[in-house]
């Protein structure tokens, strides 16, 4: 069993910044491949925000390009999302996602962290 624990959400004014973190852990050895962040706003479907491979290749939703930066620390099995120039439309629950091998392949989700951007 692999768990993802997120932190860093909160309330911020428009134009502000937040940094989300997500760490993968387990009582057994495992390998982390792609990691990413998704978000779900009230009344909307969950959508991709950004992903990063274990080779550090990144992919972003058009709506966050130039404002958000995804990064990871493979030694700590941690992924980060630096969010700058936040807008009210960025308000959502942000979920961490990881593809892990334990040794079988699993897709794991975090519990979600709420980001609220006030206008």
C-alpha cells in the first residue's frame, strides 16, 4: 500500500502564491514513476493541472502555463506545485497523483487539499 500525503493548501488573495507538496510513502519498497497534480472545482470534473515524469519532463494545462511550476525530488519521493499569480478560477481541491510500482503497477491518489483564491 502506497499513500500520498499532501500539504500547502489554504486561502490566498488573487495575485498571490502558494506551494503544494505531496510525499509518497509505504512500509514496503516501491518505485515512483509519473507524478502529477489534478484539481476539481465545485460542480466541475476533475482536470489535469500538471504532470512530471521521473526524468523531469513536464506537461501543463494551458490555463496554468507560465503561472504554475511542477517539480519533484526523487530521493524524497515528493512532488511540488508552485502556484503564482493565482486567480479566483484556480479555486479547487487539488489532488496529487502518482504511478508507482510495488512491484505491480498502481495509480495512487492523495486525499486532496483545498486552495481558495479570493478576489
